[in-house]
C-alpha cells in the first residue's frame, strides 16, 4: 500500500496510476511447467458472479493484458514474473488460470472440485456450476487448491461453517482457517513510474525462494571444495534445468585461474560436446558473477550473457576486495536477466569465499 505524505503527492501519484504511467511487476508460483519465453495474454475479462468473486475470460469482457516470464521451474511448480498492463479484478490470477498454470495455492482458481481436472484452462467449465460450487467454499466445504487439495471429507480442514452459533450474539461460527485460506502465492514485487522519477521494490517472498534454496546450498558445497588462495575468491556454481543438475563448478576447478561459473559452463560444454546451454537452465552462484577480470579473461557476466540462461540466483554480492564496483548485477539486470539474491547465505558464502590457503 502507498501512502502519500502530502495532498500534492497523493494527487501526483493518483494521476500516474490513473494514466497507467506506473509499471507494476508481480511474482507468482504456479502449477506445472510454465512455458519459456515472453508469454503475453490479452484475453478480455468479465466479472461473471460478483457474489462469489468469480472472474473469467469472456469475449464480452473488458480488454486486459498481462505479460509473463518464467524465472525457474522445480519439476512441480514454476516461479513466474508477471507484468499487468491493465488493472482488471483478479487479472493475473485469471490469465494464469486461462494459460493452464493457475497460482498453485489459489483457493478460487485452482480448486479441482470447482473447476474440474483442467482447472479452467482455455476457459473450460460452465459458469453456473462453477459459481454454485464456489458458493459452498468456506461454508459446507473448505477451500482446496492444486498444491493442497481437498479430495474427500477426510481432508476437510480449514474455514467452514461448524453448524453452531455464538451463545452471545447468535452469529454462525466457523472452524479455523487452513493454509489454503491464509496465503496466496502472488506478490507485488516492484512499482516504478514510467518517467523513472521513483521506484519501489520489495524482497522476493519466501515461497518464491524456498524451491531454490536446496540448489544454493549445493553451490555452497561446491565453494567449499575450492583450494583457498590469497589472490581470488572461492565460489561455487550450479547449472540446473527443471530441477535437474546439469553441471557444477568451483573456483580453479579447471586448470588456470578459472572461475566457478566458467567451470560449470565449460564442464557442461565438454560433457555434451556442444557450446549450447538448453533453454530454461538457471545458474546458482554463491557470489555475484564478475564483470571485470584483472587477468583479462572473459568475465563470468559475459559468459552467462552468451548463453540461453535467463535467471541468475546469487548468495552474496561481491565485496570490493579485488575489483572495485563489480557491476555484474547491473549488467545482467540491464540485459533483462532475472537476478535474484537468495537471502540467508551471505555469511556462509563470504566465509567460503575468503578461505585462506
Ligand atoms: Zn567470474
């Protein structure tokens, strides 16, 4: 939520929002393997049943447009960056559902009992049946979601009518909510004015980081394999596609003054006899990839930009010890690469990096 500190400020921000001069970006965690590349959904949206907050893609609806780009896929769910260009009710949720990848814990748009096994992909499902079933959720049935389904009565937990009333005021009493009632894997990541006069960013939520932590921990294990030196950092890196580890690397693993990212890439090229990294591969590195090398070798940032890699997860930014002002992060971000810091490993990454011989 934004609060202006003055009336003037509120007017200015309100006008920017109204004129769609504010760029918004969200992150969502969705069912299944979200497609690669720039995906744009421009299906019109209509509020079909306001009582149960049901919105759907309908030719008679209002124009809507959302752009999506996958960040990572763990074999079960995908982390997706979402950019809405219009502001319809539930726009991101409904467009993701229409594409066949509803938010994995969305109690409204990823409930199989309500939508059937296709979960409303391509607009499947009868409006009246869906609205009628949604009317039961939170009353005679608890909310169910794709990631946390409610199949039969043995799964019945979460908010629903208990059939009892408050002794004092006679209001209907509900049971306690479950995870399906309390959280939605959709988060506003950045807001920025198109004229670049201001921007605001929030950290990645834990549910978007959690599927990636195991790989950062493995990258850290790689970093620990390095032979310490006084003249360079010790870093670990991992190439992962669809939850499968393609290659690993650590500083000076290959002969010469080699870097972790470089070793992971070169080992993969060597193994496959190609110079191609498959689309959808992401890289985990314990330290921000270098943008300049004193040795004159190709910096890791450039090596990454030469591949299909679209997402870089890092454990810690590079300290200024050897090269002042590493601009690896800036260079990658400017090229449209998702650059994501996974918090919690800074100390361990730095300790591994500065191990003495
Ligand atoms: Zn490097």
